[in-house]
């Protein structure tokens, strides 16, 4: 199982320890990137930290949790080499890995709760990139990181 970098803001903090335990039980090495208290923080800072680590550590994965998962997902997808997927159920988590080679899973703690979050994490971890026709599409996504900002 891969190294998993786990990060939450204050909205995701209440389920962070449960997710860390589930990741460890699945055989992952968990690297906790915070937060370590329920005090308010800015989610882009956590997303940047986790995504820099994932991008620099081939084969690793990231899990980001905020209240809705939306902010973490937006911030994560600004980072080069990151394909973050916001998932609220297991089918999307499996397809994010199988078809999109997602390397970061984003969750909304206030949307899904801890038990569903565990199931989504399990589905994400148990799935692998299928390659094939999906490789071309993932390569096109990577090319988008290098487009000029003007039309």
C-alpha cells in the first residue's frame, strides 16, 4: 500500500483521526500533515502542503478533508502533477483512480460523515489506474498545466 499524506482543515478535523486509523488498518503509511487542533485555518495552505508532498513522492497518494471538500479540491487541482477528485460515494472514488489516475482524494466531512468517508477511502485505495485509452486523456490533463493563461 502507498504512503498517504493526510491533511484537513478545521472542518475536516473531527474525522481526521478516524481516517488515519482506517488508512493504517489498510496497510498504508500515513503522514499526518495537520491540522492538529480544531482552530480555524485556511484550507489552501493544507492542500498546498499535502499536494507538494504527493507530487514529490512518486506512488504516494493524498487525502484532503474540509467541510464540503470543495475548497480542498479546487486548491489541490491548482498544483502541478495533482489530479484531485472530490468524492461523496464509492463509485466515484473507484472511477477517479481507474479512469483519471487521481492521486488525491478530497472529502467533505460535513457532507458524508465518518463511516461513508471510510468506505470512500477504502474504494479509492483498492482501485488502480486502468491505463489504456485513459492514458491519453490523463496526458491531456497534464498538458493543461502548461497552457498560457491568455486566450
